[in-house]
C-alpha cells in the first residue's frame, strides 16, 4: 500500500498520518498557550499595572507582576510573637516568630532586619531570606533563626494568597496526602501520665511523647540517677497502659550527660521506645557518638538547631536517626526544606518540633506535606480541645493524621483586633535546676 508523503519546511518527508498527528499536537499546544494567557489575564490587577522587571539580554521582554512590601511589624500578644507584612497590593501575610524562651530577643532581631525588607518584592522569598541573614555581620543563633522564620512564613503566606493556592502547592505540591502526628502526656506521677496516654489513644493518636521529672522540676532539682529511674518508671507504665501498637517517644530535654543517656537507653530497651529525643545537650554534637555507639534505639535531636549549618555535623556524621528542626525557630519553611534535603542524602527523616499555636502549626504542616522525608510532626493541639483565638483554625486530625489546610496561603485567619487588644504575657522563669551538690543543671 502506497502512502502519500509531504515535504516539511525543514525538508523532511512525512506521511499523511504523521501530518494529522502534527496538526493534533499543534491544536493541543494552542490550547495550552491559551490557558496560559487566560491564567495571566486572571492574575490580580496589581500584577498587570506595574512595570516589568529587567530580563536578560536577548530575551523578549514580558511583564512580570510585582508587589512591594510597605510595612513590617512584630505583634506581641498573649504568649506569642507574630510578624505582619503588608504590601501595596493590599495583601497581608502573617508568620509565627514565637520563641517563649527569648521573645524580646526575637522582637529585637525583627526590628533590626525590617529596614532591609521595606520596598522589596515579597515574592522574592529566597532573596529576602539571604538578605536578612547575610546583610547582618553577626548572625545565626536562636534570635536570627526565629526572626527569619516569622518573616519567611509571612512571605509564603502572601505568595499563596496572591496566587490563590495553599503554600504547599508552591513548595512542589503534596509529597503526601496527610501527615502523622504525635501528642504529649505529662504528670507528676507515672500513673497520671499513663492515664493521659490512654486518653490520647482514645482520640486516635498513635504516637505519644513524654518526659518524667516534672515533680523534681518543682523542687528545682535534677539528679541524673533519679531522673533515669523515673523516666523508666513512666515508660513502663505508659507502655502497659497503651499496649504495643502505640509508638512512644522518650523525651530527655537535653538534660543528661552521655554516660547517663547510655544507661537510660539500656534500661529502656525492653519497653521498645520509638526513639529517644534530645538525650544530651546540643552544644557538642560529637558527644552523641558515644550514645549512638551504645544503643540501637533511634535517636533524635534538632529543635535547638537554627539553620542548615547547625545541622550539618549531626547529619554528615549520622549521629541520629531523626532530625527535629522547628519551622518557627530554624529560619522558616524555606530553610526547613533545605535542612530536609541535606538530611535526605543520608536517609535521615525529619520529625519537626512544634510547640506553636495555629499559625506555626499551619506552617509546620505545609512544610511537612511538601517534604518527602518527614515521618511525623509534633501536634500539641491534640492534647486538649484547643481552638485558637487570635489565629484559627488548628489543622484537622483524623485517625492520627493531620489533613491539609486548603485555604490560600497558610490557610488560617488572623484577628488583628483581638491581637492588639490582648496584652503580651511576659514569660515566667524556667526552673532553676541544680544538682544535689548545688551545681547548675540544664532545664
């Protein structure tokens, strides 16, 4: 059977059937291009009215919608420090810069970097992160990490609102459709902690974190031997109360010296904890190698790491199985993504720390939904019937998993009138812990 052939502009012979296919493809591409034009036309008016940004030589000039940051302010209300960023488009973004241990330091750092933000394009999130970090000769630490986190979250909130999509969509979309959560229990006795654990399980929570020595905190006392004994007492009682299918996270709050963390891990082994969190202090990550060498129980650390550089040694030396950055302390969503990418190269998962209200919890959830190597997130709101006040809502939890927030930006509402009417509550002092001999111990 003879097939008719045609000559293309490039001088190549094609069959009639191939011509038909090419025509179909052209129609498809026209449809795609048309959809793109419709999308561009649907962008907010602020985008179409402003001048184009410069483009590299040789490229056709095209209009790129721009906004400008007109105002940035810290909002101290209740026990929280928030960041409010306003644009000339009328879009306002909010971020959580709460660090209950250093609220005034975080506020001061925010005030130091605000001048670098005014007049800038809020969509240039990575550029502004670098500006706020690198324009400061002295940088790093909890104040920088917390202030940057609030700014970064607010910028992502603005961008999501501008495009009308949840932040996780701008981060690459859903790496998972839901995120496993863990709750907390406390109590001055093992029996009280076990009772609370059963309540969490009854609500569908499948992972529980706890620490003991609350009763000793009330006495401003930390004795390593007594603390190890009490941790094991709590662990045994909670395991008996909830059974074998619930994962238990043994929190040490960075209180132990390595030899005592090793003893704790050895005695904990029969009760099968999911992991031991912050077994030792964080200043010298190399000391974790001692603990790592003496236990097969997974280890986790990272809530007091404030950027990717703080995490580097722990990840590269593989001291832990899980890394625990806090999206409101580590530089924000942008930096958490980078920390996760570093950890992923060593097959280390994240279990993000989170002791925030609805705003910080929303930012944590958006990041966790888009990051591939996340095992679960901390969800303090599941411990009671919290609804939030200034910021709403908390993420919905079903059968132990947090579901995506579907509104634009971070998907929460911020009541500015309530925030401004609610006085800031100065944080109380932490326990002044001493050893039995009167020397200082860590909280």
